[in-house]
C-alpha cells in the first residue's frame, strides 16, 4: 500500500531580506485509499506544502524528510516524483503555447506509464474521460490551458488525474474560482478516482465548501507553517462554524 | 491605435508619429522613387541598380551596424573571389512558365532598385535571371519549388516571380549547399492575385547569404511569406513590401534558429503609401550556444496617403543558453492619424520556468519538456506554411538543432 510520509518538513523561500521560513515542521502521513483535507487561512503555507512535495524550484527544503513508500522524494527531480506516483493538481495551471492538450496528455501518459499507450485504446480512454468531465471534444485540440476559463483549467487538471492514475494526489485549492456546477463536475471526477481505492488524496483548501462533495477521512488545520490540529470530518464542521480565529487570532471564515 | 512593447534587455523599439498635414518628406527606397528624393532616415539614402552608387559600408551605418562585415567574404566591398554559378533548379506544375533570361529582360528589376550595396552588387553581377510566371487566373494547387544549391563558389542570383491577376501561387525557395551568395528576389503580385512564398535558408556551415526579397502588391493582392533560416555562417535577409494600390494584404512570418557562431539577421521594411492596406509581421527566433547571434529589425512606415492602414508586428526570441544575443528593433513610423490600427510587440527571454515545472510535474523529463516548449513556440509560425510535408521536415530540422543543446 502506497504511503506518503512527511516528517518535520521545513521549507524556505528566497525573500528580499534573505531566506524566509514558511513550513516549520510539518508531519503528515497519507496512505492509499485515504483522503486528507488540509485547511488553513491565507498565508498559512498550505500551498507551499503542495509545491514542496512536487519539487518546485522556488522552495528550498531546509530540514525534514518526504518519502513515498520509503523512497526519498526530496532527492528526486520534479519529473521523477511524478513518475514515482505523485500528482499535483495546480491552483494556477500554466499555459503552454503551441502544445495541444492531446499531445501534452499523450506525452505525459507515455512518461508516467513508461511506454506509449496504444493509440486506439488511448483515444478511447481520453474521449471517455473527457465525456465524464463534460468537456467538449474540441478541447483536445486547444493549446494547453491557453484561453481556458477557470472551470476548464480545473477540469483539465482532473482529467490528467484520471489519466495518469497517481498513487498520491495533492489537490491545491482545486475548488477556487469554480461555480457550483463546475465544482460538482470536478468533485465527481475526484471521487471517481478515489472510489478505485488506489489513490491517497491530500485536499488543500481554504473553504469547507468542497468537503460537501469530497468527504475527507481526516481533517488537519494548517496555521503558521504547520499542522496545529488534526481530527475527523467533524473538525471541518467546527471550522465552518467558528472560522480560523482560534488558531490565528484573526477573524477569517473557512 | 494599439501598441505594446515589452522590451527585453536586447530590445529597442520606437513609434514615431508625424503630424497630419506635415510635408511628405519621407520617400523610401525600393518604391520606385528617384534617388534624388529624400529617404526615410531609417533606410539608406540611395536606391540604385549600380553598385558604384553605394559607398563601401564600414559598419557604422544604421543598416549595417549589426552585421559582421568581416565575415561577408567581400560581398560588401568587391573583394570577393572564386566567382561561379550556384545551381538553380525549378520544379513547376503545368501552366506555370519558367524562363531563364538575360539582364535586359523587361521583367527584371520591376519591383524596385536595390537599396544597399550588396543587393546592388548582386544586381550588377548576375548573369542569368530566372523568371517564373503564373499566368492570369491560374491556380495550379501545387507549389513551384526553386532550389538554389551552392557549389562552394561566390554567386549572384536574380529571381522574378510574377503572379498575374487573380492567379493563386505557392512558391518554395530552398537554399542549400555551401556558398557565398547574394541575390535579389522580386515578387510581382498583380491585382487580386495571391502568392505564398516559403523561403528556407538551410545552408551548410561556412556559407554566407545576403538576400533582398521585394514584394510589390497590386489592388486587393494577397502576399504571405514564411522565412525559415536555420543554416549558414551569416544569413541576412531583407524582405520588403510595397503597395501599388489599395486593398493589398501582406503577412510576413519567419522563424530562425541560431547556433553558436551563427549570425542570422532579418530586416523587414513594409512601406504603406497607399490607403487601406494591411500588414502583419510575426517572427520568432531561438538561440543557443555562445556567440549565437540574431538580429530582427521591423520597419513599418505609414505615409500620409496611407489612410486606413492596419498593421501589427511581433518578434519573440527564446534564449536557450547563456552567451547568445538577440537584437530586436521594431520601428513604426506613422504620418497619418487616419489608420485602422498600428502596433508592435517585442520580447526576448529565457525558458519559462513555470512552463517547465508544469510539464515536468506530469512526469515529462526536462529535456523533453524543453523540446515541447520550443516546438510549441515555433509551431504557430510553421503552421502558416500550409504544406504538411515541408512543415514536418522543418519541425524535424528544428528538433535536430535542439538536440545539440538539451
């Protein structure tokens, strides 16, 4: 069973007046089949956690470990992490001019699976996955994220999640900028992948709204660069009612 | 009027707007105007068929200041040697007339007089000109291919492509082999005619090529050119567009890929001096290796008479390694307020780290991610060619160039 283990993770970024520590000792274990929600106010460092797991070059790990099934994730390149089974659905997916979605997806699938998927099966697989996410077939011929609406970008992220079948998926504010319809379609996509039981999910969010669609097994409150409280789904209800004030001293809804 | 100029470190740009009603003191070269008329300050002051009318450039002139004169093998000062003929071969579909003519043929030189010394040198020295004619209303559907193959000598060439009224033509110019070569190419696009030209510069190492390509557009004529410059020690291409009547539509595309030691230069001049014409310029370049050098100059002049002009030009450069240098200079000069649109954009930069991160985060290895990004960068321009077989061949060539660095 795949397990992502984060131990005492410290991460800094370069700021104007030298390095600034953002993650201050994160401990978390996510197992295949589990769904963890990380909830925190703006600036708590929860996106930094997502990008640090994926290996974004902007973030420097200054202490601690991240392992996937015992393998040292921190020594892997960004693409090695993805091929090892980690996936990050990004809050702000990046435009890649001149590269079609279909070319991008096939290149990614080839890299992650270790061989090019058989063309006929692949076309069918993509078509069906796009239908489930209510994406128009013409979508495949557009350039990656170029001119996509907020909802289209998130659906495209979840399409990749469905096709690349990672062991552990980190969803960074996947709910942000979505209207109710888009949120439902995207959540259903995530749930289809979760229902296979073969994925561990780390859902990073500011608001409890998405948790009505994607039910977490564990909820963690993130503040000041680390997890300050952990519990079951009832913790989300408490946050919904009381906000983050108890953790930050600042009134902020969840 | 919209304009944008996102300057990179090696980018300069200008938009000059002259007051409406000011005297028309700008007369450009290559427009058939007399030498004695004053010329646009950005252009050379002379237009002549005779090389002796041009002083030898010393590198301080505006139009030579980016060019490594010491690498031109004497094309600019008459000290060239080893003169021979480059092999020119024309493949043409039925109905297209291909002729080899002497320099006294009336169709030669109609697009306008050369505007710099090397172009005049080529005009003064060529022995035989090739004339390709698409008769009135002919639309052969297949391209004409003109292959110029260098044989290690210094050569001078002249090609005239005449597309008569309402004919539809596609012409591919291929330049290969090893040569020191200077030539003039004329595109005469008559009323209502359409011409697409793809000019591929893929010379062997050690080659030098200086070319002037002038398009003269009739009423409602459509001209599209795609310049693809990949191989050669020094390549300097000077595409120009002049309009004879309203309704002309010119789209100038280009891609170039410079390796270490290569100097690839494209200087464009679009001269709007009749009303209601359009020009769209899109050039993209990539550079890799120390001493890789590209120059892109985009001069667009909208004269007082050219009301209703619509123009936009864009140049983007991708620096793949340290040590490369791209110069990008868009110049837009406007003498009338009555235009439909005018603008330019120029940007030179490195790989976008966020793009690479995104692709790598999907398991795609770094080198393959870079290839995807570069392929995407050029794909938009290459797609303008409209000949799938040639497009694939050129993309494969570009990827082969990339293999050298990533």
